[in-house]
């Protein structure tokens, strides 16, 4: 970004905060989930308005969904943030092939501090969860000991850094950990930092030579699992935080990735206001024919959450 672009973003953010302050008087923002059946190609052109909203059944918000299938059953893991405690936990809800709930949501992981973004992956026949833990400046893995409800601490990957929305993927025999971070003058909502190791369970991660790879409120912070398109190219979802945190979603193709270089090119941008009057849209995941996203709406203060 050049100096003029940074100035323009700063002006847009200031104007957005002023407008939000006016619009949110008497209202409570609430994140909720979206789910629906689609094929893998739909990840390149998501249609949030065609997905089914899943609303919290208590005063809370639900965000950062990741879908997982086991023995033909589908489960959505997500950040569950009760307004009463103001402390996020990880919950899970069973759904059918269309994304409709088959039962109530249940907490599966709670700590004395805030948890969010329950990134899931398998390695060596084990299922792991890597929730966001910026409150304690760590990136930790939990191992599943009884799917989907029981998890135990496994290993600390990185200690002493505030890394948000940490996302793992493998490329050319090397494991990468991408995340937003507050390091130096970079802020979480604008940044993308990368670290690499020879295993996703490693406790020794090397910082990318070009960190931060991205410093841009329109596309820095991660927004879900990095995946490959039909041609094998890596696709990175990211957040547009210019207007506000989680205002929109962008998809970019990773065109170059090595320990010393990085280049990506955006090809799709979704703005929250384009869909049903929502105020936020900041996450995407897909597995076995089920897409999950999240969105934000406004509730009149005091109105029931459902």
C-alpha cells in the first residue's frame, strides 16, 4: 500500500466509527452462523444469501464456524460468546447435509479466558483443534479424545505472541502457520504474519523473512481455512476491516510462497451490506459438501436473541 491508500483507509475507518456510533444506539450487534449444501467449486464464489441462518438460542453471538464430518455425521464448531460472561468458548452443533440443526449446541472447550476461531485439522490419524488464544499470547493445540465433545491440551506451538485467527496448511512439504498479529507497528485487523516448520506439531516455528506479508485493513486478517482450487492453487480467505472489523470477505490466490517471498492477488470481494442488510461477513469454511460462514445483524437492545 502506498501513503495515499493508507490515508484513505484511515479516513474511511474514522468515518465508519462515527457512523457506527450513530447506527448502533439502542441496538446490540450479533454474529450468527450460515450453513448450506454446495459443491467445492462454490467456495470460489460464495453466495451467503442462499445459506440458512443459524441463530443463537440465548443472548450470545456465534462466529468463526468450522465444519467437520465423522462417520457420515456433520458438526459445526464455532466461537460461542455469551453476552452474560463476555468470554468466548468453543461450542459444537450437529447438522444435517443441508446445514440444518439436528440438536442443540453444546460447549466443548472452555478456559478462564476468551477462546475463538476453532481451526480443525487431522495429522497422524489424530484430530486437533487450534483455537485463538490472544488473551494469553499463545498458540496451543488440543487433541480430540472423544469426538466431538472431549478435548485435551496437546502442545504449545508458539508462546509469547498475540496471534489471532491462526491457520495451518501444508505446501511443498513445509507447514505454514498464517495469522494476524500485533507485532511492531502492525495491528491485528490489518496484518498477516507467517511462520513455517517441518510439522504442524512443531514447537519451533521460523518467522517469514518478509513479515508482515500483508499490512492492509482490506485484506490482512485471515477469514477461514486456506484451501486449493481445482487447479491446485492455494486460495486464502481474508477479512475486509476498512469499514469495521469483519465488514466483508475477500478471496485471494497465493501466487508465490517461500521462506523469503510472498505474493497474492485478490479476485473476489463480498460486502456485508449486499446481503439482507447484514453488517458483517468475515469467515468461510467448507467440507464434504457443506459450506459455513457467519454474518452480523443488529438486534434492538433487550430483544430476545432468537
